[in-house]
């Protein structure tokens, strides 16, 4: 039995890796990919989402979302991902187009309401699209299984000393999402700082065909200041997909999350751990297994596509 998901994303190098894993997992049924401005602007993120789906020749629709936060100005991360979001890599764009005419929020509403089984939402960028979905179409909540998101941190940040980038990019949207009556899994910096690959992994990936070379080309310019070293790369967004596929490699704790929307702590996910908490916060990952599963999925793609 497969898990139907919608990926809301701002590709982004680690987003591209996460999307690739989801598209090629027999356990996941990607019903829709929606774009959001974040790591780079909406035109690039939408193009990157279309191109990675086209690269694998999948029939998954893409819908373009909003380019700016609910209230704040757009804050991007070209310094991490390159001007176009994917470093020095260039897709050989074909004439195929899987872009929908509907806005991302409308497209999500349609997929969720028309599904015979609850949909899991996987946001791996700022939460603007998701907040608009719940604000405009609250009826969709009844057919959402849960949210597994990359964002936030119980301790520390990467956009500011106390705020993670995706939440900092639109704290007001995050406040709306975390206040929904839905199960939420937070794959934040607490756990993604433990989901890094090293130089040995990169050298192995480079031997795994065109897709392996794609990843290593992107990683050549992936400037994540949280990586802990020049030969290590944190693959933040992949934790959402791996949590769905391999939950046993993650340790979680229950917590209540409050998103700070103003002042010096803007974007902070204030985390109060307690057994009655509504959010499952990932606090630890088995790095050895993460790295092994990562290389395995690239090897599987190499075996299928060359």
C-alpha cells in the first residue's frame, strides 16, 4: 500500500534530492508538486520542479504557488543554492510540460478533496501555500492525514541564531500551520544537522550514472554553513521523505510549538517538550543508516535509468 503525498517545495538542491527520492519510491504516491518562492524566486523554483519531474519522465503535475510571504518581504538563499537554485547544473529541458493552470493552493485543494484516502502534506519550503490552503479551504483538513515538514528547530537556527530558514521566511504562515488541528512531524535543524553525507559518499555518488553526477555537480556549490566542514553536506529536506520511508532511523519527542512572528526572535519555533504535545519533533537521526539509504536510493536510480 502506497502513501499519497503532496510535496510543497522551493527547489533548492536538497529539495531536488528529496523530490527525486519521493518520485522513485514505490511506497510513495506523489499526487502533486507545488512550488513556492524561498531558496530562490518562484520562476526558478517552478522551473526546477518541472524539470526534475520531466527528468524522470513522471506524470506528476506541478502547480505554481506564491512568490512572497503573507506579510514580510521575500528572503532567498541564493548564497547557498546558486542563483537558479541548483548550482552549476543545467537540465536539458524538453518540450514536455506538466504545469497546471491552477494556482498551487487551488490545485492542492482539488487533489485533497478528490482523493479517496487522506493525503500527507510534505512541505519542504516556506509554509505560505499551506497556510493559504487551510485559511481559504478549511474543509481540506478533514482529508489530510498529517504534515511532515522540514523547518524549525528546538534549539538554534540558520537564518538567525534562533530561527530556521523555512520558518523565518514566512513566520506568519508557519504560525497558521502549527495551529491547525492536525498531526505534524517537524524535521527541523535538530535532526537535519545529523543527516549529512561526507566526501566518501560524494565520491561514490559521482560513479552512479547521470543522476549521481547531477547531485555531485549541485553539491559542488552547495554552501550550507551548518554542514560542519567543507567535505560534508547536510541534505535537510530529504529527512521528510526518509521519515515516511524509514521512520525507525529517527527519534522523536512530543512537543507544543509556538512560532514567534515579531521582534528579534522572529521565526523561532519555541518548543515545549511534553507528553501531551501535538507535534512530533525529530531530535535525532542515525547518520550511518541515513547515508546508507541515501546512496542506496541513488544506486537504485542508476540501475533503472543508467
